[in-house]
C-alpha cells in the first residue's frame, strides 16, 4: 500500500512455483489414485515435500469444483441439478450411502463419538451417491459423520422439497430408506418389509422375489460406489479429516468423466 493506492504486481513476478501446472496435476492424480505420501511424491518429482503439499492443495479444490459429467455434456453440481437432469432425461435415480474409514480422533476430544458408525462400529465418514440405470456416477455429496443415518442426511439435504418440485422423478433405494418411501410410495421404490416368523411359504416366496427385483434395480449404484473406491486414497483415508469431503468430490468428478463415456 502506498500513497497512490494498492500496489499492483506485474504479470510474471512473484515467487516461482517448484512445479509447472501439468506436474502439479500429475502429482495430485498420483496422490489420489495411488495414495502415495507427499514425501514419496517429493522424491519422485525431485522437489521439497512442502512443494507437493502446496500443489495438491491448489489442484484438489479445482477438481472437486468441476461437478459430475453426464452423457449429455452438462455437469451436475447439486442435488437439484440431479433431479432436473433425471426429469428431463427420464432417468430413474438410484441413491445409496457409503462409508469411508477414517482415523480415530484424539482421546478425550470433544464430539469424537459422532464419527463412530452404528453399522460398521468404526470411525467413518459418510456420503450419498447417485447414479442412473447404467451405473453412471451423477452426484456425490451430503458429507457427514458416520453416526448420522443415511435417511436423516437426505432429509437434511431437502429431498422432500425436491420430490415436490420434480414430480416425474422416481427413486430406487435400499431398505434403509423405508421411512422416506412413505412420502410417495409410487415414486420411491424400496424393498418390502421382511415378513414375520408366522408368514406362510407363499408370502416368503413373494418377499424374496420382490427383494431380488429391487436388488437388481439398484445394483448399478453399488457399481458406481465401487468405482470410486478403486482409488486407493478412499479405501481408508489417512489424511486430515477436513480435506476428506473435497478429496471425495475430486475423485468422484474424475470417475464421472469415464462413466459418462459409457
């Protein structure tokens, strides 16, 4: 700052980055795909570890902000975008939650138990995944701690309002969303409730057939989840917890590019 106002920096001045842009992208992709440590990447690229950390910190948010590719060429960034795309293209959405194991919080840390999943009995981070009938990844979001139920997370995201705004969109969900199906049973397909012990053989057969049909309907979202889990950084996350949501979005955005070409 001087008497004439803020000082302008000429183009090309300032501290030089240790890696050119292409190398910064390669470093970030190697970290996400192979879960290589920053120290190992620094050795490979012959730079300081701080340079690698800075490069990943710059590129990862750019990848996460790209959104999710579709066969039509449009990129989806919010759940409202996904519903609008599904209604325009006549797509039945498949939604499901997935968990990624994270490091245990430090002892006696406040709210540490909120990361403990009731299903896996481990410290996890949850997110919700959406796909179409071909297993194309359309959206990943609703990041929350492992203790929150999948259905609660979707309601918090405002799915009830979206169902009202897009009356032609149909959803295929698993048994964890049976409470959500009560909003509109004709549009929200979930497995039937398990029959009682006193049920007849015919009732059990009908239930098993309906269960298999529902499983075949939503297996594609399981394939979409498995596709992002092939990136080793998401098999078990070892980094800082505050970077995990951004890491998931970056990986999912890259995976959606490949899925959109199918």
